[in-house]
């Protein structure tokens, strides 16, 4: 019953995460204990933590049958030329990366600006600087890598506050804590059910927009355009959003490089988007192909990327 009530609350238009004394009830104690462990891990040398996280991620990936199967289906559609062994290797590496990022959440949530800046590097930051120098607002086009939240928070530490849209977590305590973490150095998160206007308004005021282009919102809202060796239902409205916000659209892909112990943000020159919705949608997918093709293990292949198909087929059905 409590879970159903939480879903009702987080789905309400106007919902904003907030602290409640009810979060101290025994039903939330397990979450508080997990948070304590993450905070302790925040002060463990990253190489030790990453080694542990990699082992945990690999074990979890073997047990997560549903998510693993979904990732395998996605990879088979995108890379039909790959062998089963190639797909399995990418999936294992993906879960290792996921484990390293997840066990590093405490570090992102509690460590200082200086510390987080030392744990990160930008490749192509000049593209943002040049667009700003020309008087453009900025919408960052950020595919679903495992490091999207960490990179957004790190950008805040460099004086680049951002605004983004999010799907509220069904657990109210987790939703409040993670929203607080995302906003700790500035910026603002907007629940998706509150619409796109609050997001665009903040982009117009100068905050950088953080836009995730690869979720499937169904046939009516999308265009079917090429994506690797298959096609994908892709939202086409980025060109209109950019016009309304007077913004340059700049692609960025965050990666966690465990060998260097760095969150790396690769940034490309701004996109040229025409009024053609198909061209706009395809341009977004080309960006994902470029980034993901280099380091496929960094991408969230467990998403239902191909939930909507032209013929109505459910590719994820058992």
C-alpha cells in the first residue's frame, strides 16, 4: 500500500521532492543503512573501491537475468555481426562499469568541489565556451551512459549549473536524496509530469539544459529513424526546443575511466538541426552511434530502447 501511495504522489503534476519526518520510520532504515555504507565508501581510495565494485557488478550482472537478456537483445539488433561472445563481453563490462559508478555515488554526493574536479576531465570543453561567447544558450545532448548523473553534478562544480528533467523514483526518500545530490552545487531538476516549459524557461535564463535523447516514448510522439543496424522510435522535437530556448545543441558523452580514475566528458561541436523532424531525430541517433561505438560498455543497454516497433512486435517478450 505504501508503495502504491508513493507512486501516486510522485506521478502528481506539481510534485517536488522534499524531506518528510516520515522518512525516519523503520520502513526506511534499510535505505539509511545503505546510504551510510555509500558515504563510508566515498572516502575509500577509488582503486580499492573500483576493484570491489567491479567484482560486485560482474556477479550482479550474472544474476540480473531480465536486464541481461534485454541488453543482449538490444546488442543483437544493433550489432548483428557480433558473435554471442562479443555481446556477452560487452554486457559483463557494462555491469562492471555500473558497479563502479554505483559504489561511487557517495563520493559524488558528499565530497568537495575540489575533489570532484580532480576526479574529472573534459575533452572538448571549448565547444561550450565558444557557443556561450557567441551569446547562445546551451542544451547538452547526453545519451544514457552510466555516468550521466555524476557528470552533471561535476559540471556544476565548474560553475556551469544545469537544468534537466527526471522520472521520479517510486521511493520518496531515495527521490528526495538523489534530487538533493543532483542540485547540491546549483541547477534544478524538473519532474517530467510537470512538462517541458520549466526546463526551457531555465535554459532561456542561462542554465545549461541536460537533455537525454534515447528514451522510447511511443510511436505517436516519435519518428522511426535508423539506429546502428536497426531503427528506433526517436523523439523529433529537439530542433524546436533549441529554437524556443535560443540554444546551441552540443553533444556530450560521460564515461567513467576506471584505469585513470576519472569521469571523462567528451564534448563535440554543436549540431546543425534543420526544421525536418526526421533529420533532427536522425542527428541525435548519429551522436549516440558515435559515442557508444567507441565504448559500448559505458552505455545503458538494459533500457527498453526498442519497445516501439513499426509492426507492433514486442522484441522483449519471453
